[in-house]
């Protein structure tokens, strides 16, 4: 019998949804680098898609995982017994958030955080309509898919949730559409998959006030833009506008699967009556994931990593200058580098991979290269990464 390679087995037995998976085999990762089974090393310019904000294999995170694994793994479904990693992490998160965001419901993923938030908004308001944005990404489960801002990805899976209205980010139309029947408005504070679109401050303020006037809950999805990615711990801190419900995921787990929807104790309490157990999960808030996530958040704060994001963002801007680069959009180290077409992007990404640079494109902006490295990336590696990109253009 001929032994198959892991790549062949990957294509045969691991369900594929990408017609062209990168398919390089990873055998290790450390700091801002990935190591391939072919002996090559790659600068990681996407950090697991905004997950590995403190870099790969941070010793504090690895130790937290080991210690918790020695103590206990799964013991009981969510919310029945006191598990110190969950409790401590929820307390830490609350301490870094506005006072009304003091109650954390942990989930397994960002998509599940979205689902929980939509249910909470309906339960609290007794209303069902949802307003969201074109080019928005909130996950891939059916509820989250219903509010995804692109018909191409929605159309094969209908019927989806009724009562959903899509409008342009930053548009007056979106604010005008919010009315007494709206349960919630859900937006990414900074749109990620749209290719990094920042909100207009006055728009966010006007949206907040329209939500208040119509008893509509405002949900900020910071699954991609939270945890220092944009140069502040939370994206909304750039704008002085606060949500009623905050969604976190990705970097929340420090490399382990974890999501959360966070609101006030008062709003969350509605999920305990009519029906009781208004939202349940077996694994959400897994103790190992919470231990890892808390260790990662502590590193992020103690090592003052976020403080250096603006200077690293500026360095990328100063280096990414080339006639083939149409524009560079960014908020912190969430950056989108525009080329003239999606084809140019895919060709460039392929050459970059060959030269040891690992990056990607954006779901709703395929003519942009994604630049979202670990926030800990060194100046030297930024220079190396940009030199590779320029040499591939
Ligand atoms: N929301 C945003 C803004 C995201 O970027 C993502 C994932 O890319 C999600 C939600 C969904 O998270 P997950 O893939 O963990 O379900």
C-alpha cells in the first residue's frame, strides 16, 4: 500500500469549502512565524485571522493551558457550576469594559456569540426586526448568515431570518431605517471583511441616539477588531460610543476557541426566565479556553503591546509604497492593501507564500491584501514582510 501524504489525506478526508486551499502543512509556530513541514519558515501576516494578537506559542498561554488541563477539563454544561477560569476571565473582561458591560456569556465561537446576541436582543425588546450592514461579516451559522452583508454568500441557503434589513455602513439610510419595530442594530465597529472600513464618528453617535430613541439595542461586533488590533483595547474606544451588547471572539481565547456576548446583568437576566435556560451550550466557556484567553489578555496588557501598534502601523504605511499599490487602508494593525484587481492579489499572495510570507485577502474585498500580523511583530519582521510584498508586485 502506498502511504499517502498528509496533504493528500487533507484533500480527501477533511471537508473542503475552499476550491484552492493554501494546503501548506504547519509543524510549528512561534512569535510571528509559522514553520512548514517542507522546512520553510513563513512570516505570519494574518495571525490566524486576528486571533494570535500576542504571537504564537506565548509561554504564559502554554503554561495556563497545561495547568488547567492538569486541574480539570470539561466538567459540566455552561453556567451550572463555578469554574474559576471562567469567573476570573469574566471579571477581568468586565474590569476593562464600560460599567454596564459587566456580564459575560461565553460561547465556543464568534458565530455563536452573534447568535446569542440576536436572541438576547429579541428577548429583551420583544421585537424581531434586525438592521445590519452591507459587506458585514458576523459568522456562518444561519442567524449570522442572515445578517451577512453579501447576497452571493447568502443566496444558496435561503430561507434565512425574516425582518432583516441591510444598509451601507456609514449611511444615513441605515439610521433612518431604525424604528419602533427594530430589535437591534448590529455592526462591526470597524468593518473587517469589507477591507477595513472605519466608521464616521458622527454616524456612530447618530446611530446610538436613534437606537436610544426607538428602544433598539445596539450591538458592536468586535470579534475581529477587539483586543488591541486597532490600537486600543476595544475599537469603540476610538469613538466614545458604547454598545448595549459587545461581541468578542478570535483573540479572546488566546489561540483556543472562545467567543462571548457581553451585556448588562439586567439584560442578561432575561435569558433565565420564560423560558428558563434561554441560551445553553455544552462547551461554551471551556475552562482551558478561558485560562488561555485570560493569560493572553494579561500578556497584552502587561507587556504594553497595544501602545506600539500605531508606530508599527505607520511603519507599514511608510514601506508599502509602490506604483502597483493603489491604496492602503488601516486602523491599527488591521490593514488592507489595495491592488488593481483580485487576480493581482491572488498572484501576489501566491508569490509571497513561495518567498516565505503568509497572508490572505478579504471576503468582500478580494482586491485587497490582508495585513493583520500578531501585534507583537518586530520592526525587523515588518521590514522583511514589506520587502517580500514589494518584490512580488
Ligand atoms: N464576526 C466577525 C467580525 C468576524 O470577523 C468573524 C470571523 O471571521 C466572526 C464574527 C465569526 O467568528 P467565528 O469564525 O469564530 O465563528
